[in-house]
C-alpha cells in the first residue's frame, strides 16, 4: 500500500503580500456595482465597496434588513447560552461593531456562514438592521468552517456541520470529495458526522485520533464518497456498540473512570504502538472489530487505567 502523504506546513512568505492600504480603494467592476444596486433594491444600504487587503477581492460593506439575513442551511444548531452572552454584551454596550459575512442568494435573501449567533442576538435586541460584509462570490458561503469565528466548535458540532455541508454540495455540485478539502478541513469530520447522525451520543473524541491518521479525502464524487463513508460509519458504530458493552463490564468490576471508553478504544487502536505505520480506514476498522471481539475485561486492572489516564480525554456522554 502506498505511504500516506504527510501534510507540510505552509511556508511563511519571504516578503509582504497583498495590497497596500491605498490599493484597497478603486473603481468597482460592473458585477460589484450591480451587487450594490441589488442591496439597495432589497431595502439595504451599500455603504462602501473595497478590495480586501490579502487577496484583493471586492467586498461590499452594507447595512442589511435583519429579517433578510439567515444562516446557511448546513450550520450547527444555535447555542442559546452563547446567544444570551452576546445579547447581554450588546445590551450593556449599546454598540454593534462586528459585521457578519453574507452572500446574496436571491432577491431580499442573504445567507451568513458565520453570523448565526450575532444576528439572533441582534433580533433579541429588537434591531432592524445589521452590518455585513457582502461577498460577491456565492461559494464563500461554503467556507463555513474556515470563516466561522463566532464560537469554537466542539467535535460533534464541527463533524455534523461538515456532513451537512457535504450533502448540500453533493446535490448542488457533485465534484470529487477531494476538491472540497478546504471546506471540509479534515476527512475524519465527514466520517464522524455520519456517526453522530446515527447516534447523537457517539463518543467521537475517542476515535478521532485514530481517524486523523487513517482517514483520507476520496477521489470519488461526493454522492459516491458519502455512500462509501456510510460503510465506514456503520463499521465504527458496530465497534462502538462492542465498546459500550466492554465499558459496562468494566464498570461492573468496579473500574469506574471518566476515561474508561477512551481507554478501551485506545487498546483497540491498531496503530497504538506503530508510530510510523500506515493503514487504510477500512483496514483500521476491520482490525478494531477483531480486537474488540477478543478484548478480555478480566485482564484489565485499576493500575492499567491509572497509567493511561494522563494521556486520555474525558469520555463524551459517560
């Protein structure tokens, strides 16, 4: 089997990049002028058009009617706690100074890949408008993981968000999965997202370290790639069902520990003591399935758990 390619860190540019401050000004192209007119027709206000300083792409700073701004359809759910915190801060300061990113997807309709919580907090203030950086390129709405700076994702949120995005793109533009590496960020998120869809309490954190080593973006077009990943997810869920039973047996022995599930999964990890070794995800799941069937709880002691706890992560849902 071919060795896995290692991802090299991007080199830092040797000198300055992007535009100088004066270069961010200029005469917008016709497409941007049309976007400004469309914003005005929608009842908004196009405040300024400029070129963003890194890539030189045109952006419109606008004030949009709040009722016309909605999240992209594949985003994670709203965190009520985060909305309350934002609402409280906005209420106490009396200021809103953080524009959302938005894409115009139709007359009077804008989607934001990174402003769900802020726009909801503004709604709870009774605000009528919100400032936005409106980007002419619709594909920017797909870059949700790269652009979402509102609130850090946990693993479940990120994985579910990625698989929702993959399903959306599979219907919209079924290109090879590998072409969307930037949007998806990690192939493991796709596989874990499918697991979370089947079981919201799936302990993805226990499996994520292994998946990061064995999962890769696929060359198949998205519909076929998702179908293939569904077989990965079924295999992982079968392994996890056995892990759940093993955890129950260990607890019955009196071995109660917040790292118990991660401990069992680590014992099943086929790359546990093979630092430079490589496996495909199919091979890894097959080996874990075999190891789970042979796992003997009678050989596990409290000392084994104590030795592994320092490097473990508390189990989700335990």
